[in-house]
C-alpha cells in the first residue's frame, strides 16, 4: 500500500472536520506560523489535535510507510492497554480508513492512530538542558528506575526504549510513547517488527527475540548512564550525547575495549552505581533479567535540592563566622553574607561558597579593586557589588546561573566583564551606570534582557545579543550614548519602552522579521540613525518610538501595522517621504509633528482619525489627501504647515479641531463638506492666502478666532444653520465686503469681527 506524503497529510489535516470520519470533532492545533503543529519520524507524522468541546488534546499519528501486520498489531496493543491505568503509558486507538487524503495514491482513505497528547519534552531534550544539574539528573534516574521496575512487572514490553521515546511531563513524570515495536501476550510466537535502536539494544537482539524481556537491556543501559551522568556530568560531554547517552552500539560489542566503560570505574564507590552496573552486566551477558533483578531498580529518592537564599537576616549575621579580612560567612561556609566597607585591594572568595548574598560587597566604595570568585558559586545576589566604584575586574565562573538585580550597578571603574554561558538570568539594572563598561558578552542561555539592565552604560560601544533572546526590556540600553551598532537576534519579538532612548551614536540597526512590537520612545533621540526598515511582522509602534531622528530620511511602514501611536516620528527633521499602509486605522497625536522635510503623504482609506498635532509644523508639506474614512481632524493637526496649498476634506469628517489649519499660509481655498457640524477655535486662523470659503448648512458653530487674520479672504457664505460664532472669529479679515461684514454683525454682534 502506498501512503501520502507529509505535505498531503498536512493539507488534509488543515480541513480535518471534512476529512476525518469518526474523529471529525477534532481540529488541528496551530503553531506560531499558523500551520498544524506536527512532528515527523521514520514511518509517520504526528499532529496535535484538540476536541473543541472538551479542550482535551490528542496525538494523531498518520503513517507514511507500510508496515506488515500494523493494523492487527495495534488492535492487540489497544486491547492490552485499555485497562492499564498508569502515567507511564498512554491510550491508543487504531482506526482503519479514517482520514481522507487527496493524494496520488491509489487509495484515498488511510488509517490513523489516536493517542492522548502528552505535554512535556522528550527525555533527550530534557537531558540536553539539565545534564549539568546533579540534582535534576539524580531525580530523572530515580524516576526512570521506578518506571523500569513497573514496566518489567507487566506482561507487555515497549520494544524500543530510548530517550526520544520517553516524555518528561512538566511535573517530572515519565511517559512512554511510540508503540510501533510493542509486545503484548497475544503476539507470543510472532517475530518482532523491530530490533530497537542500536545504541540502546542488545547487540545480539534479533527479530526472534519478542517477549516481555525485550526491554531489559535498554532499561539497564539507560539507568546506568543516567546515574553516571548525575555523578559526573562531564562524562556526557566527553563520551556521549543526549540522544544516545553514554554507550553506543560499538561499546556493547566488547565492553573491555569501551572507553566509557573504563571511565565509569571511578564512580563505583557509589553503592547505587555499583548496583546498576551489576544489572547492566547481567543483561549484557544474557540479554534479559530475572524478575527479582528488577527489584534492584528501587533506588533511594534523592534528598530535596538544597536551596541557599541570597537574603540575609539579622539572625544570619549574628551566627556568622568571619575570615581574616572580616568578611562574614554562614557557619557552613556556603554563603558569603557581608564584607566590610573598607575591604582593600584583591579579595578571593573562599572555595565551596555557593551564594554571594544580596548587597554582600555593596558600599565597598574606593578600596576594593578585584574579586576572585570560585567555581562553586551558583548565584550572585541583588546589589552584591553595587557602588563598588573602584572595582576594575571580576571573573564570573561557569558555575554561576543567576546574576541578581543591581548586582554591579554603579561600578564606575569596571571596563569589561565576561558572563559565562551558564548564566540563565540577569536581573534588572544589573549593570546600570557602569560608565566605563565598554565590552560585555551576553550568553546564549539568556532569553530576556531585563528592564534597565545596561541603563547609563555610556561607554558601551557595541554589543552582541545572542539568537536566544526574544525580549529586550524597558530602558535596557537607555543612555548608552557610545553604542554605534547593534545586531538584533532573529527570534526577537519585542523591544520595550525607551529601550534605546538617547543612544545618540547608534547608526545601524537591523530589525528582524520576528519583531511584533516596538515600545514607546524605544529609539527616541537616536539622532544618528539615517534609515530603518520595519519588518512586516510588526503590529504596533509605541509612543515616541522614533522621536527626534534628526538624520532619518525614509522609513517603510509594513502592512501589518494597525496604528501609529502618539509622537511616533515627531522631530524627524530629515524625513522626506513615508508610506502609510492600508491596515492603519489611526494616526496618533503629534505622530509626524515637526517633520519639516516631509513633502507629501498618502493617508489610506483605513484611517478613521487624525490626532492632535499629527502633522503640525510639517513646513514642506504641499498637499495631502484625507480619505473618506476619516471622521475627525484633531486640534492643531496641520498647524504651521506653511507650504500646504490645497486640501480636500471628505464628507465623512464631522468636526475640524481647534487650530487644525492655523498658520497654513499658502492655503488658497478649502471646501468644507456637508458632514461638518463644528469648526473649532483658530481652525483657519492666519491662513493668509485663503481667498474664499463656503460653509455648508450642516455647520452649527464656528469657534473663537476661527478665521482671524485671513487677510486675503474676500468671500464667505455663512448659512442659517450657524447659530453661534465665537469671539473675533473674523478678526482682521479686512478684505471682506462691507455688506458681508454688516450681515455678520447683524446676526452675531460686533465681537465676531
């Protein structure tokens, strides 16, 4: 039987409601790209599906290759597992001719395997992320051994035990997945469909080996590997990999020649390591284990992980011990609590210390010049070295995983610092006001640069942000006046408020396609930037995001943008052109205020409002087209647009705000549509070239000084609908005919002139 391609399955799953039979209540779960979430293996592709009524998720396995006897095997497996109640196993259901697929195959209906979706990550991934953490690996070994003992007590076997077929749930529970090679009692006497994965299977295993013992060797091998890694993580780096652990198929052929087996000898002082070694050797010798042997999988649960607090209490200080320099430590010498403020010169922290407590060295103002930190330290507390003005150098070892808030703030003499890859968190303001800091390395373990982390590091010239970073926090690099360039990582999604505010030397930025938001004032006062390309992923530009870009000449705004916030491009004096895409619905207050080189602008039909001061003092703007979608023109919207000669106000506009067109000296005529009901104060004041104006019947009020000093105005029609005209509305309109003036005075009084 021929099976569809993955792309053909993908198309079918996208319309699951129509293409599934008994399972048509399921819909695909979509990934961040809007496609069905999936993973692929050697013989199948698995989709994540969801029951919209219950919210429960399932794994739907679709086969890409033929396997003889698959249907019958899965029926037998489903029957065996139906009444098994254990977190180590998930339910399975095989459905023949369940999924319709439009493909080039002779058939158009194909089988699927339905299983519960298991949240978590593969043990392979988990090991790769945690192998250096002795406690986590000890717990993983303990949990694996518990699962192994349970599995061996059952009448069935998995058939292909390996890290990639084990899911580590968020709570640490292990669950076996992928049952293609499973044995159940109904299969006794049959040949195995697989001999497992070579790096985890006995070297002499054949398809004739097919009973409840086929997992024994794999279980013993993995258990021994996990225990060894928990005792010495370097073994994985030196001899193994997260996908195969410590042993390979070559090692199994002759253990006497195995380098990893020789290396394990140093660990056998550990009782549990010796026990697991014995089981491994027994399984290696005879391919399987006796039932009683599996009782040896009962390891002791590791003690709770030691947690050393960075907080220091009065009780801690009362019970502290001091070294010869007066530095206070906890009684067990695991925590450095407090250093005297007069600590001088170079200081070496005692070996074995785990924690540098909050504010431990803070206020060592002028004498402390260098710190040696041992490789036992895992955490540097909040403000640990803050205000150490004379501190010039510090080496952070690979053991450190976290650097607290304000940890090095105001270390004015610190010129460089290397942050190791082991660090996963750097607190906010960690390096604030390190004015001499020129070079810093951000480790790839970091996903977020916190708020104000490098605020005021005005000597920082360049910085490399690793690909792992997705978020740059508020004011992260504010006032880094020497920063000339920055390379944004490809996964970056957000740049916070004031993130690069006052980075006046910043000339080059490359914004990635992944970015969705730029915070308010993010690049404000970055006067050296000449151009910027905004990616199509961006949906919002915050207030003052590009305020005062004196050198910015052009900008491309993507179609994804829905709003241009207040002051977004204010004071971009060199900006000549800008294209506002169709998706934008609002132009915020002062959005393009003082863009004095802007000559033209196209406002799309999607825009419904133009904010206050939006285009004020755009001195070079000669014309503008306002679409029919706009309902309001804000106060001062086109104030001092001295080159604006013509403008068409559409019928959709109901109000013209105060000073909206004040000082538009070149404006010769304007048509106010029937939709307008009010004309605000100073709306057309000082429009010196305006010669005539027609006010429609819809207008009921004209504000104070609305047309004051329109010295060229010769004709105006004020309909009967107007019931009020504000103070000095037509002041110094000296060219109006006397008859028109008399009529205005008669209707509204002398104070309008």
